[in-house]
């Protein structure tokens, strides 16, 4: 039996199993088995014979990377060429774009790389079309824009989400709050810090047994599902923010537009007529969570044209130095910082000081 046939069989069994307390363990087991097979599909077993399918190798440039994902002919290439001024072939038939086309925009001083990925079709996660490579590139993005056609049903949104989920990409989610630590001996030590609606000790043990893990510490710190536990055990999930871009709004009425505006994580645009691009850019900036730090040479005014851009979780003075050059840290005596993160302007700080958006920094060397 091929892997795809096995996956289809398990999915069919899950579909016909009733969901209740008695079957929850069994369903958890099936989910774990499914996750394992999906992983084998993505990274085939056996030596490097033939490799795992060639991806689209694109050097990561700029401060952040945004991928456009969507079905063929929803206007991804038009959007890219109108946003970044890069020519990505545009035509009225499907599958015009066959490889990834990169473009770069400058927004608020940050260089953002935009990738126009080829259209995905249903079944991409099982290796249909160029789906596997497309989704492999999508895993490396800081933000995914799912481009949808307003005139086509919202079922497309569900399909694309399903394809990305099958590849271990979690959209607009936080990593589950589960402590997981393998041990050499001592069995499975299971603790909960709040009441659980789905998982109990037996369910956890059966899922871990499927992965041949018999000694581990598991702590559930929130109400978790079997899927959350599998995500943590697999350990190869990426959590990416995502914006749904509804294209072709020049073909619908104002009333419909009002309804669309209420959908969360959604921006309606028209790539062809360039409507609402500023709203899209603003939302992209919000979801990327970037922090701009301006530099100030001694005795001169700060340089407000080209900030150093850092991700929000790494904004210490140390991270700032490493972003410029790793030798800077050795020479750093202290830094002077102006802005929202300090009480006095300027304030002398060490390398562990955390900076905020639009701070100004001056490094003093030894």
C-alpha cells in the first residue's frame, strides 16, 4: 500500500468514527499516526537518493519575508508587480507563474522581501502540482498572505488552510502551552495545571506510545487537544501570522464589501486598480512585529533614513550589535539610548537593555 492510500484510509476511519469520550483515545492515536505519515510524505525515508524534491532556492534578503499563497489566477502576480514594481508574468490563464518570483519593497525604512509563489491546488500537501515546494518556501516566511478571489466561495480559504496545516504550518496561532521533556527512564510523568476537556493520562500515553516514547515529562498548562500534543511531540511546526487578502473587489458591491470588512485577519484590495494598498501595507507591518532602531554617530544627528530593523523578540542592545557585525560586541563599552525604553534621555545602558520601536542608539566603544 502506498503512503497516500494509507493516509486516505486513516482519514476515512476518522471520518466515520463518532466523537465521544469512549473513542477519544482511538481518535488521538489515529491523529498521531496520520501526523507521522504526513511527515514521511514531506521527508521521504531512505538515503538521499534523488533528494526530497528540489525546492525553490531563494536567498533571504531584507528584514522580513512575506509569501503570497493562493490558488492559480487569483491575482498574486498582479499584486506583486503593483506593490514592488517587479515584473512577474501575468496572464488570464491558470498556472502562469511556475517558479517563485522575489520582489523587495521598502516600507517604514524596512526592506521586506515579497515572494510570489506558484498557485497551489488541492492535494498539494500530498505532493500534487508544485505544492510541496511551494509550501516548503511558505514555511520560511515571517508572514503569509493568502490571496483569495472575492467572487469565488470562501471554501478556498478552508482548502488552503488545510493544505498548509497538513505541512505543519499553523496560521495565526500561538504554540501550545505544553511542557514536554524526554527522559531515559521513569515512565511517563503526566501533570495538569488546569482542567482538561479532551486529554487524560491514557490518551497522552497512547499518543506517545505511537511515537515509541515511553519515558517523558508532560505538563499541560492550558486546555489542550490531541492535535496540540502531537504538534509539540513532532516539534517541526512553524507558527506564522497570516493575512487573508481578498482580491478583485472592483467587481462587487459596497454592501458586500462592508460584510467582508468584518472578517478577522482580512484585507479587501483590488490588485488591478491598486485600491486599498495602504491598508494592506499597514496591516502587514502590524503582523510582522518589527522594531526600528535608529543609529546616531557621535556628534551628529540621528540617521532617520535607514533604521536597523529587529524582530520584537530580539531587541536587546546585544541583538542590535550582532545584526550589524559580531565583532562589535567585543568592543562595546556601553550604549547611549534615547526613546521610549529609557527613563532619561540619553541613558547609559548595557548590552542586556531591551529597546522599543523608534529608539535612537549611540554605541560607545572601549
